[in-house]
C-alpha cells in the first residue's frame, strides 16, 4: 500500500508540474472520446425516438390510396376493407380525403403562396385514432370555435406564422386554423415533386373529413384509407388481402396498397439514421485519431523528460517493469481524467445533436438519453488509445542502456543519417533564423507526431466543410440546369390532366404579364429492375422548347422511337449509356386513370442535372403512355419587368390551378435542406476547431518547455523576447505548414471517399460533385498554419518571466 | 578605466520563507586584460554575482557599471543590447543549440552581436580553439571538452570585451579542464576581462586576481597565493 501511495504521489507531482499541458491533453482525450461516444450513440437514440414517436401517434400499418383524382363515396373503402379474407388481421380502419390545393398564407410583409394539401381525417371522438395529430401549438380538431383546421407546424414555423390564423386555399376559400401540428406521415415534409424538407414550399392543412369534403367540393367522398393491424399480424399478408378486397369492390379504380415499410418518407427517415451514423462514425474516429496522436505526442514527451530518472533507476538496479510503472501510471491518469471529462463532452454532443435533430425533424418524442454501453465503449477506446500511446515511448525509454539515459545534454540525442543530412543542408539567413528549420528537421519523430495531430484535425475539417461545399456546388449545378435561360419562369401545376388546347391552358397563357408558356405532362415512373430500381419524375415535354428544355450532354433524341433523357446518376446506377435500353415502369392511360406497365425504353441522352429522379420524354412520344395531348403543368415566362408576385397571384386564381411555384423556389428548398444538414456538420466543425486549437496550444506549450534552455541561452546572448518568440513562431509555422499540407491532402482524399463511396448509399438520389472552395482551404490554412503559428504567443508570459539563470544551470 | 565596477551591491530575494540575502555590500572592479576567479562554496553568491554583471539579474541595492553602462538605470531593452555588445557567457552545461553544428553555434554568437561576415569569424574562432576539423559536427557528436570549447568559441565570436564563465570546467575531466583554462587565460592576455566562477581552489591559481565570497559577502580580493601560474601547471 505504501508503495502504491508513493507511485500515486509521485505521478500526481508529475502531472501537477505540467498541469496546463495535462489539462489540455485531458481535454483533447475528452473531446475525442466524448465526440465518439456522443456521435456513435446518435443512431440508438434516434431510432428509439422514431419508434416511440410513431407508436405514440398510432402510425398506420397499411395504407390504401386511390389514384390521383379518383374518389369514392365515404364508407366504400371501409366496407371493402371489412371484406378481407381474414378480418381479424385488421385492428382499425379510418377513411380520409386527401386533396391537393394551393395555400395562400401571405402576411403583410410577405407573399406566401405555395402548393399544399388538405388532409381530411376522422375527427370524431378526439380522432383521428390512426395517424394521430400531434398538436404543437393551439388546439386540435376538437374545438368549437369555428376554426376548421390545424396547419402543418413545419410550414408555420418556417414562415413564423402564429398558432391561430387564416389561410386561403384554391378558389380563394378562407380556412381558419386553430393550431399547429402534424401527423406521423408529416414528421418530415415532402412535396408532390418528391423533394424532402419541403416545408418552405408545401403546406398541409389537417381538417375533419367533413370539412375537407366541403372545402374541396368532394361532398361525401374519400380517397384514402389507413389501417392498423392486430398484434402479430403479417403486414404483407394484410396488404395483399386488402388489395384483393378493394380491387374486387372497386374494379374501375386504380389504387395502391402499401405497408408503412414501403412508405418513402418512413423508410428514408430510418435509412437516414444509418447513413448519418456512418458519417458520424467516420468523423468520430478521425477526431479520436487526432486526440490519440496528441496523447501519444504528450505522453512521449513526458516520458522523455523522465529519461534521466529512468536511467538513474536502471543504474540502481530497479527492474525495467517497475521503472515503467510511473510513466504508464501518468498516461493512465491522464486518460482517466480525459475520459471522465469525455462523458460530459459526450452528453453535450448528444444534446446538441438531439437539438439539431429536433430542429430538423420535430418529433413528438425527442430525448438523447445517457447510453451507458455506448459511452463505456467511448471511454474504453479513449483509455486504450491513450495507454497504448504511452506504452510505446515507455518501452523505448526503458530499453536504452543506463549510461545513455543518464547522459546529459545533446549527447543523449541520436540522429539518423537522413536527419543529419537534412540538418546540414545550407540555409540562407543568420543562424538565429536557421534554428527553426534545424529544430524541425532534427526531431522528425516529434515533428511528425505534432504535424499528424494537426493533420487529423485539419483533414476532418476539410472533409466536413468540403462536404458542405460539395453539396452547395451540386445545388448550384442543379439550379443552373433548372433555371436555364428563363430563371424567372413559373411552373403552374394543374389540378388534373387537361388537353393541351384546353381553355384552362389558354387562359393561363393569356394572363397579362405572361410572355411565353409551354406545357408538360408530369408523371411518375420507375427505372431499373429489382432492388436497384428507383422512382423517376418523368416530364413529357417539347425537348426543344423555347421556354425551357433540359440540356442533353450525351446522345441524341431520335424522332422515330420513344426514348428518354435521364440524369448522369441514373445512367451510372443503371449501368447504361446513351443508346442503350433500360427497364422502365411507366403509367399508361386506362379509362379516367392509368395503370403501370413494366417495359423497356431506350436512353436517348444524359442531362447534367445532379438529381437522379429527373427524366424527360419528348412529347412526340407521349403515345407510349397513351397520353398524347394531355398535360398537367404549364411553364410560364413572365414578361420583362412584370410583377412576379402579382403574376403568381393571378395564376393562382385561375380555374384548374393546383399550385404556382417559381422554379427558383425548388432550388431554394434544396438550399434549405443543405442548410439543415450544415447544422449537423457544424457540431463536428465545432469539435474539430476546438481539437485543432488544443493540439496547437499543447504543441506550443510542450515545445516552449523543451526549448527553455535554448531560449534562456538566446536571452543570455542578448536576443530580445520578440526575437525568441519569433523563432518559436517560425518553428510552429513550419510544423503548421507540414500538418496543414498533410491534413488538406488527407482531407481531400477523405472527402472524395466520403462522396464517391459512402454517400451514394446514403443519398442515392444525387450525383455530388467533389468541390472544395477557396474559403474552405483558407479556413484550413488559417487554423492549421496561422493558429498553430501564433500559438507560441500564448507562451509570451512564460518567456518574459523566465528565470534565465536557473534555466541555464538546469542539468537535464 | 575599469570594465566592471560594482559598488555596494546587494541582492536580496523575497521568498516564502522571508528575505534571503544572496549578496551584501559587494565592491568589485575588474579591468580589461584581467582574469578574475570568483571562489567560494556552493550558495555563497558566486553565480548571483555573475548574473548581476551579465545583467541577467538586477541588484537590490548599489550600482553596477559595466562597460561604461550603469546597469541599474538601464531599461529592459538596454540590457538586451548590453548583453549583445558587452558580455558573453560560458556555462557549466555548455548550453549549445543541439540542432546547430559547431560552426553554426559559434556563428550564432557573431550573428547576435551583429558582426559582419559571421561565418568567417566563426570558422576562424573555431580554428583558434582547436576545432578546425570539427566544424560540421553536431554537439552530440562532440566530447564534453569539445563542446565547452565550442561554447567558448561562441562567446569569443561575439567580440565582446567581457567573458563570464560559470563553472566552465565543472563537467570536464582534469585534462580537458586545463585546456579550457588555458583558453580563458589566453583571452585575458588578449585584452578581455574574464570572470570565472568556480568552487575549485586550484583553478584560482591561474587567475590574475581571486575574489573569495562567503555567505554573500566578499572575504578577500587579491592575487592568488604564490602568484599566478600557467594553466598547464595546475593539478586537481
């Protein structure tokens, strides 16, 4: 016990003698292990929160949707569902009426005119009981104050709308809303065009089914059914039975039956967890690696400082393993302090990520609980890495002969031939200005460790900010393509399919302020086969239109055969070039609706838009779909100088118009999406910045200690403090340049890997350009070179108060 | 005219245990061309005296005029300039820059003193101390005696008129120590004021004057007993 006490007291003195560096390294370890624990736990609590939120709001298990503009009498769907082969599979069913509309939520300051949707639900008895409404402000659908709706909270929050108010829908009907909220299908907002986080451009109004029928002119009609299943019921089997029953009951209606697992948003939310976690794990490991390098660096230097004492121990016959106890104990103690602090850092990182996630997807249940096992893993990793980082220098120290360990001064230093060669390279300037280069070249191991620590932080930073740059560059590319030569174009989506020469289309073209107009038929489709197939949004249009047409980078549209223009990403995923034939599932008109047909289509060309889901077919081939002359979108080019707001409003007031949206609004929505993602990345960026600064400070502080005798000698020979400091700054500058060069290079490699290998699985819809802006490189440079170079300024006080005489007389 | 002139110099330190007097009432004068050995046991104030002359420390009382400059009235910047132009140090533990070669270490002395053609001066001085064949060796490749000769060469390369040596033979064997003392004697003969601090009484025999300290006070100041001898005849 006495000996243990001695070890502990001794190591405590070792630590307190270098407490600033010990605190810094403990913080570095805390940051490494804490960020690791906080980030690697996010998947666990996100999944738990999603599960709990979906369960709390009784999300449906199966949904039946009628095709667009298909409605049946209320009660029909419910009755048909009751006729399934095994009714005991179904726990509850509710009919709904879901109708697209335009929502005008304009305020005195801003015109807010967006496409949207009225979702009529069974509000009786506090309902809906399936896909329940989560009210975040105001009240739900159970009030008696005349208000008929609850407005989607995402949309309201985006535009900072009050919890109660009035909006107008298509036809100018005013709808009072009494609260803000959402149902599980709207945990995240997707527009009809498929873009996510679309709350800026898409508004949902939840009403009772009766109010929805009245507001939309579909009295007594429904078009949607949601079903919850009995416990242990097989969802696939239930869906199959429902499809059979409903098809039998409604032979003329096109409908789709999907389980919740097939829901695009539901799936994406969960898939997103895995993708984000993979990304977080990479960043966490990188930060941990930076911390490990820094730990290795410091503990190595502490051991080096004990070299002479180890030598004395050797000469007294103390076994090597006992000599190793003290420095190892120092490493363990630093690691322990670090990982204990790391728990706090991990909790903070978890809270911040949780807050960002909640901002991103405001679920009814959001909690980032302390997960002991995940944190234990982070702690263990932090401990192991730090102890391993200590073992090597200790092993090196106790392996030397006692005479070498005891020897004082530079005689103890060994240099490789390469180092000696580098050290002898002729350099310009006085010997004072040669010192930094000689110092850096003379200690390659120390230089490399410090540079690698900085490099790990810089690499993470370049990768993180580079991802943001790359996303933004991708958005820019998409925006350039979508805007084309008519950036002020407005897309008018009609509420149904119309003939190209219909009066609705003519009326839109004739509005004052419209310079030109062209039409498009927008329908869904699916490219590819099996698990690799993906949805596309097919625009059937004049591919030579003067209003807008996609750029065709590769291939030529042939007039004699139906062929589509797809994105580069789609071509890559399909493994097809222009001219090749690919599997294509497309809609074919059937009565008043359409059915999907599995067939093939030739790829006419490749367009440069980064979004995979965008595909185009020349209108001369619309016969392939049985939809010749049918359109549902009108693209309008305003006259030069026309008031866009007034034109949007005039278009909105036209009969048959479902939505009016300037084309740049879509790009803005994607920018908003990127903005949300940047919030996540900012958590990483903050941690990395702090880590790099701590490494820089620690490195300078250690160097200042190690160079104390050199500095004292310079003072004794009359060099002023500023010159001594300048030498330190120059040395740090060189290490900073080296670390930054390695870091930027590694960061670019990492970024390329993240984008070309990791992200395609996480974000299959996008071709992301690898792009790093000058600003990002400047940030890396400022941090890695400027901050590291200036870190020695923190030692100014130490230099000014140096006891020169004592420092000069110290025997190592 | 005296190069070094201390009058009534005292140095006291305010410590947790109270005021500690390192030096008290010191009057000392050293002329150019003199080799003065400051002798005394550990803790008697020898190094403090050297530090005051070298302006690494300032007196609590009295005046110190070195090279015509009143140190007690000088600013911090003046003292830096003074160290560059007036004094140069040789340390017991050499304090060479480990990352510089012997030539570069010596050149450092010439560089900081602002001497033109520093590389040529460094080469010439190293030749003079017998290290012409070791110019490009790093300190760790040199023996203790060679390192101390490099340290002396560095001090000489400054061209400053006062050389301050703190236990310059403390780390060296007898034979090497004698070589170093011979070098220092030669510097005094060449016209420099050389102050050597040591606890080794034998070394004092090579001095022009011996100043003995005890308990921070000057016990004696005069030529060595039996007169000055050549360094080569010393034995310890």
